[in-house]
C-alpha cells in the first residue's frame, strides 16, 4: 500500500464517547454516519441506512482511501 501524506488526510474508525448533543450520539441500529472535517470551520455529517456495521465501516474507509489516492 502506498503511504499517504498524513498531514493532508486523517481517517479513523473508532468508538469514542460523545455528548448527547452530538448528532452521532443518536446513531443506532442499522444507521451509519460519517463526519467530514476540513481545514475550514465547516464540517459535514452524512447519516443514512447501511448494510451493517462491519461492511459500512470497511466501505467508508475504502472510499476515503480511494479519494485520497486521487487527490494526492
């Protein structure tokens, strides 16, 4: 695998504690979510039904890596 310039991109899939006011704190069941943060103050949260937690996590990470390869 090619080494990514980590200064430009960071991708993580991990469990973390969130305040109940965070939109991601309400994700459960078959829903999936991803938060995209950029170098601008704005962030985008995408929430929708998924194929299950393992398939969705692997799919999102694969998509992010593919996007990074096109950008770099």
